[in-house]
């Protein structure tokens, strides 16, 4: 095969690949991003002190309803990456309804801001205990 034939073949392949890329870009529809409809996690009820899980509509904010006692007092566990403790962030009182998780989250045990949602299946975290829970009215 001569170099002219090779160059011609490469040009044909390049045009074909470019044409396919243009076709995919402009003519193949892509599903728009759909945010999750539900959220779930590990939590504790501040009323009955039971560990629990939750699965709620993604727009719902804590506190969630406790499956054990029926109170709207379930808040998600967080995990402090500094002191390795589980905690529920400090709560802010509201004029109408139950207390909500505050805007500025920090660990109540050590005060740091490095945290993540607690997941007992995550082998990279090893809790050494729990920080004191916020008081419940």
C-alpha cells in the first residue's frame, strides 16, 4: 500500500469519526439531569433516643417522623472527620414548627467544620463515640 493510499484511508476514517461525533452532538437526545426524588440516611430520634434510618422526599427537611415513637424528632447523624464522633448538629429554634438543623454546621465535641453524613457501612470511618445530643423540648 502506498503512502498516498494510507493518507487517503486515514482521511476517510477521520471524516467518518468527525461526522459521527457531530451527529451524536446535535441529533441524539440526551436525557436531562433528574435530581433524586428521595433521600435516605442514618439518624437518631431526639425524643426516644433510638437509632433509626430514614427515607423521605428529597425536598423534606429534618426533623423526620420517628418510626418507633411517632414524634417528628428524627435528625440525621453526622460524622466528624477530626474527632471521629457521631453527632447531630446544633438546632435552631423556629417560630413555627420543630427546631431545624442550623445554617453553620460544626461538631459540638471539637468545633471543627470537617464532617460528612454518617454511614456505618463506610469502612474508612471508625467512630469513637457520640457527641452529646442537642436538647429536645
